[in-house]
C-alpha cells in the first residue's frame, strides 16, 4: 500500500502560494536530499491538483537529468491529477482522476506500492488532511512572513493533531518539519 507524503514550502505565517519568494534564500543541498528522500522508494506516483499540475508540466516536462537531477522522477513517474476540469496542458504518464473523491485516493493508495508524492496542491492537500489520507506532512518553513496569500491551514478546516517525527535546520534558515498523524487521529 502506498503512503501519501506531502511536501510544502511555507512562510512563517503559513503562506504556501506560488513560492517564488523562496528564491532569495537559495536552495541548500541538504534540502534537496530531504526532498529526494520523499520521492524515492518503491513503485511510486505523483498526486497533484489541477493548478499545480498546470504549473509543473511546462516547468518539468522539458527538463533533462543533466539540467536537474529531479527531472527523471517528475517526467518518468506516473502522475495522477485531481481536477473537476481537464487541465489545459498535457504531460507524459498523466492520468486524470476527476474531482476529489476520497475513495479514489484510497484506491490509488492500495494500487501503489511506494510513495505517493504531493507538492503544492493546497486544495487537494486540505481534502487529504481532512479525510485522514496524509501519511507524512513535510513543511519547509522559511524565515519570512508574507502577510497575505494562500495558506494551507485555513479557519474553516477542522484541527488535526500531528506528531513531529523529524526536524532539520538548514544553513539558509529554513526549517524542515516532518509530521505524521498523531496516534488516534487518522
């Protein structure tokens, strides 16, 4: 059975929207190792919401391994897109799952033997959290407040108890916090 591992870049005040603001901090190689660890292991998959899929497809589909060591993962791995409308772009190895349906995600978890990697996709991740489908939540928290923007955790969502399973601080000031559902909460 696959495990859903979510990865988000987040400001101190919880903003995850369009993380171009992360560029000024640079990308510590140890962050790459941590993210690489999330994308490895078994016969995995990528699960994305429509908006993130439409941002990732043009950015990754033309990259080579020489340009970015993550390119083979993003281009060769099966991608599953949760969307109520068909994305406006195509990308190899992509399957449309339709509108968000927890039963379809449970089936995907049953069919995949490795990691099901999720990046961005705030609306999808909120649903996955609400339905107890996230096995690991990896937050890369940047030392900046943005004041406004799309947040992962909104006031209308129910609370969840999580257990910190790992943490790491990088030279650029980013903190990686890895959480799993707390015992008895999902």
